[in-house]
C-alpha cells in the first residue's frame, strides 16, 4: 500500500446504488453459566439481523439496554466474531474479498466512553497519528494529518496537540475520538452512543460537528443511540431493536409519525414531555425489558405487549412491509393471516382477481 | 410562613492542591409539598447542593459557609447524633445508581426494617411490616416474596423502586433525588417518574429533584432552578421558565435541546464549555460563552433581578432589558 492510499478513502467499487454496508442474517449467541451446578443458558444477543446502509446515509439503531445494538456494531467492525451471517462492504464480503485489515480502514468506530477509548499515555497528536502510522504512513506525514484533523474537529492544534486525555473535558475528548476515527479516511463511521455521555450544550456542538464532517468527507454513519430525539435529528433511516431482533425499520419520519410496532410506539410515548401542560399521564408499558438470557418464545415482546394473544407466544412474527416504502414491522398485527385478531385479512391471491366471475 | 427548606448564600469550597469553588452563594426556599427541579450540567453544583444539605461532604476538605435550615433547624450546627436523626428521618435521598445505594449483603426487607427501627424505636416485626407496606407502595409485584430478595436479584427498575421504598420508609419531609432516572431505560424511566410524582402527592413531601434532562424536569417539577458554575442563574415556576426563559444560559440550554429539532437544521449550540471551578472568572461565570456579554458583566457580583412575582434571573442584560421596558411604560 502506498502512502497516499492511507490519506484517501478506499475506492467506491459498487457505485451509488450498491449499499455501503449490508448485514445479512447476522447472529451472535453467548453461552453463559454452565458451572458445576448451574444450567447452561444462551444470551441471544443478536438474532438474524438484516439491514443495509446506503452511501451518504445515516442509519440510526435504537433500543434499550440488552437489545443488541452495541453487539451489532462490534460484529460489524470485527471486534467479535459472528456465529452466523455476512457483512458486505460495498458489495464485497468481509473476510474473503475484503480483508479484515482493509475493512477496518474503511469502517471506524467512536465509543460512548471518551476516556476509556483513549490511551492515557499518548498525547492527543500521537493518538490520532497512531492508526495512519500502522497503516504505513511516514511519521511526519501522520503527525501533520493529526494536526490537520484536530483543527477540523474544532480543537486548536497549537493548544491541544501535546496534551494528554486527562487534561481535556469530555466534549473535547469525544472530538479527539472523532478525529482519530477520521485519520484513516474511513467511509463508514459507527457512532455507538457517541454523544450520550455529553452535557446537553456540548452534545449539540458535537452533533453539529458530526453533520459538518459527514458533508465534508462524504461519510456514511451508523448511529447507535438510546436517545430518540437525537436519532430523529440525525438519521435518514431507523432500525428499532428489541432483545436481539429488529422489530421495526424504516425512513425516519415514517417511524416517528407512523410507528406500527407496539414497542416502537411505547418507546415514543415514554419520551418525557417538554410541555408543562402536557405531562405524561400514564406509562406506556409496565415492567423492565426482560433478561436477554433465554428470551421469551414467539414474539419476544409479547410479555410486555398490551395486545398479546396466543399466537404471539407461539410464532415469531416476520418483518412485513407496512405503510411507506422501506417501512417494515415484525408484528402479528400487521402480518396478514397471522392468526392475531387484529391482523389484516389475507390479500386475495392473484388468480382470484383474474378469474372474477362474470 | 418560613419555608421548609431555607438555604441562604450557601458556598462550598473544596480545599487541597487546588481550591474548587463548587457552590458560590446558592439560595433556595422550598415550601412544604413543593417539587423543585434543579437543572444543570455536570459540575454546575447540583449534587453538591444536595450533599451539603445532608452534610455528606468530606468534612476535612470542605469549607461550607452560609446557612441551611430544614424544618426550622440549623443543619450546619448539628452534631453527629442529630445528623443521624435527620438523615433518612427528616431528609432522605435517592441516587442514580441503586446498586451502590443498597447494601448488597442484606435483603431489601431487612434494610428497610433496619432503617425504620432505627428511627422509630419500634420492634423488628413492625419494621418488617413497614417494609412490606413500602414495597407495595412502590408497586413492586409480589412484594411479600421480594422482601427476602437481595439487590442483585432484582432488575434495574425494581432496584430503583426498592431504593425509593427505603428512602421513603420513614416518611421524610424532604426527599432529595439525585438523577434517579438517568441510568434507566426509557420505558422504565417514565414509570419511575410517574411513581415519584404519585408518591410525592400521596405523602405530601417536598422534593428537590436534580437532573440534567429538561424533559425529566418538566415531568416532575413545580418550580425550576437552573444552575451554572455553582450559582442559581434563573428560578421560577415551571411554566414561566419554560415559556419565558430569561437568562442567556437557560435560553441556550432550551434552544440546544434536540427535542423536536428538525432534521437538516443546525442546532443552536452554546459555544465553549463551562468554566473550571478552580479558575472562575470575575463577574458572571457565563460571560465567556454569552452572546449578550458587555464589559460590566466581567466584574463584581451579579445581582438577582426579579422578572415577575416568583421568577428571578441573575443577569445584567436582563436587568437592563427590564429597565428599558419599564421606562417605555
């Protein structure tokens, strides 16, 4: 690899129609327990997850703790190995056509804990220059790039380059993590709760920065968050996860104004009101999210769902197209002929329409 | 009528290598049964205010000045014995992390019973009975069985309810809540907020609820106090502050909230970061980030200006605005 390669993003292979990232049938199960006396059980952290992120798009993933959103991110970037499924980067299968090393240049990640994700013994400049050096860039060029990126994320290199992480505030450290992620000229950046730990006024600054950088570098984001306000603000499409599965996915406005899954609706209704005259009067659902160890059979949400019927604990619903294009929901109430009393009638078979008696 | 909680000119300094000015003249008057939302970002002094009220700050390294009166008694003058009687009895506290607030080696029932017996000089059986009542009150299902559960055997939301049960077991007059819903999942957070609202109404206690989340503050508070760099910069009835935020910081905070922000627009972020508490600027601490700053903002103490009956703002620009308005009128 030549030096200039490290400074420019990897080539666009598939063209604009090809999603930058496709995730197919991704699953990860962890075995837990299994001591001398305990029963061995399984955490189905991510179960048959499918989605695609198009070039230049922001895909938001939302869900509560234990829903598998962070595990999904870690599987994509190869920090843990999937049990099943494929990760396809710009049309090429990661692991065979694209090496893990090349994939990690094209895909970078920013974590929630800005302090834990920085090496406390490296100066800011060294931290950012580290990746490019590993990928073969000469040290002086890597450092020049680091100072350049510091300026891009709004930190004056003259003032900050030689500082250590503990000398910086949380917001400044997260800017450094973003600069480091950009140092390898990635095409996809995974932001895993990247603004969640920041104070509100700083969060707004960092969100503005992320939008600017996306435009400047032509980036694509996978934005993982539990904060629906933030996800609505930044995402083009949203995926809602519950206990390792996708329960609803679609364009951001469709999801926020026309949610079909009872869980998505509950999440939206659980957002605190900002209007003193319209306070929340009733909690949309009771109880905590169940333990992802041995999740409930059938629809995993049925234990908390106000509309659950017998079929919900027997069969798992499939993602079914609903409403606007690209909007799909995994719920027996939208799946035709699922056996749920609220399910739509089965669409008449085409034959019947054609052979209409005259 | 004297307020239930009367805090005047409270300042807290932490000494050591550097002197940290955590609180710089805080005044709070809280009536019986009132819920005050204390809103601010990290380092603004919200938690320090609560801890000072219970005298939980490390005595050797803390200098407290000003006065704290609760129920007509001077908290800063109390000895250890009197403090023990007040903590949990008159003033109680709940925290963000229930796991850290509960004792891992005792059952929930025993922890509540112990607290009750300690404050009421009652029998152990009465204490256990009170524990059962409290678990019912916080809507823990099958409360009788849960009495003998250890904290680690409960889910996050249940632990939070158990901690609330423990804090309220002696019917305190004041409940201090330090971000008790921040670590919870969204669907659980709203349950706990509604529970606290209901219990507050039933038991008639006063609450100081610390949070950084405006939405949470709106759900629970009667009145808001916005803190910045160890001072209350704006305070008033919830509706007044939300509808007519008057301090530039409050305005910035409300404007930078993503709630309802449209995609494709820029967020109105406040530039810069809060000042370091060991190097506070002269005058208004918000001046370096303020778009309305004038030369007079940078020296001397900034006085509180009443905006209306109960709505007050600590800002010179606002004071000037008020004067101009009254001159026109």
